[in-house]
C-alpha cells in the first residue's frame, strides 16, 4: 500500500462541517475501552509487558468522575517519572475529558485526576515537550479547530494557547521534522477515510495545508491517525487506525520516505498490523492507539488501548 503525491502550491487550512463527535460514548457496557502497556524490541513488534497485568488503567480506576471508558493514551517522561494523559469519557456529562495517571517505572500506574475539561468533547491528548515547555494538541472537533494547550503548571494545569488550524479534525498528530512542524489529521471522522497534512515553520503558525493533501482518500484502513508520529534516525513513521470492518480494529505503521513542502510519499512497513485485538479479555475486539518510547538499552515501551465489545 503506497501513497504518492507531488504538487507545488500549499493551501491555507479551510473549514469543514462535522455534526457529531468522532467517538460517541457507549450507551451500555457493550463497548468498553481500556489502557495497557506493551513492550518490544522495536515499535513495530510489541506485545503485552511481562512486568504487569493489563489493563493498567480502566474506567474503574477513575475516581473523580463517573467514567464509561478510558482510551487514547499518550505519555512522556519528565522529572524522573512517567506521565500518561488519556480520554476519560464522563458518563454524567456525556463528553470526553482528559485524565492523568503517573508511574515511577512505566509499568504500574496510579490514576490522579481529570486535568482538562471543556464545555465540549475532548479526546486524543497528544502531549509533547518543546523548548522546555509541555504542550498538548487534543482532539477538539466541537471547537471547529485544532487547538494548542500549554502546561502551566505541568502536569495538572493546561491553558488554551490558540487555534492552529480552523477546521474540524479528528486525532490531530503533530511532530517536528527537518526544522518544520507537521500535522496529520482525519477530516472525515465518521468515515475514517481521509487523511490531511499541514505544515508550519513555527509551532504557532501560520499553518498551511500541504499541496498533496489529502494524502489518503477513500481508505478507512490507512487514513485515521492512531498514535504518536516517530522520527527515527531520519525516518518518519506514522501510525494509523485500521477501521475496517469496524472503527478501531487494528493499528498499522507507514514509513514516510519523502516529506517536503511540495512532496509526500509513504508505504506500509509491514503487511501485519502493529496492534490488533487479542480475541479475549480487555482488548479482545480491537486496538486503535499506540505511543511508543525507547528505553535505555534499546527496548521500547508503549501505552496502548483496546476495546472489549459484547
């Protein structure tokens, strides 16, 4: 599977209309997402960590709001500890909020609290550090934009900075490569079949749509982002949700072999998905998010999520 696009004139981000949330709350216990920890020799060969029992976080761990599920985990290491941010679906307000858990070793986690809530639904809390500060780009579909937040203080206080892209985008995934900022997002969040690409010279913008965008069209198996974009020794790897036959079935990996303001080429790294449902237990029905980090010694640890459907 290969996506190859070349063009010449970047487009400014333009608005689009979406009427509903991208991942509505379940109406019963028929669909429950939880969070686990996987490890492996590479970010493409992961399996359940032997040091702990998955899931490491579930809706039962959430103590400050009634939770229907937890999902979309992202983590980072700071001040000698691991911090994980994730969606908490508040069953009372019927909207997603951003929760925090902390770990000393990355394997055993303790839920802390909801650290960000808005009048609208939040999910996919893509956290990263830059220039000594901590930032988050969560999914903010109902705001009609891709939004940037800054930690003040980290990790419990998050303040809105500005809208980066004025368009309703699902699962925005931001990264740096060759002195530019890049951002993938799905603009058909209920079909999961269109991936757009944006870039900027500065984090605060202005942001432009790539001339090759959309870089994926009419393909629900390769379009919707599924976790942190990795830059490894000059290689750029994006992870995508395989939403066939159901939303959140698997996670696949694509290597971007050409990325510039005028060109884009990627190819799937392996025919096998990086993550998929186990067929039993907490993630028996599917998995749709991965955030991998290299440990000292070269092994990888990743926070992942999975769903159990009745």
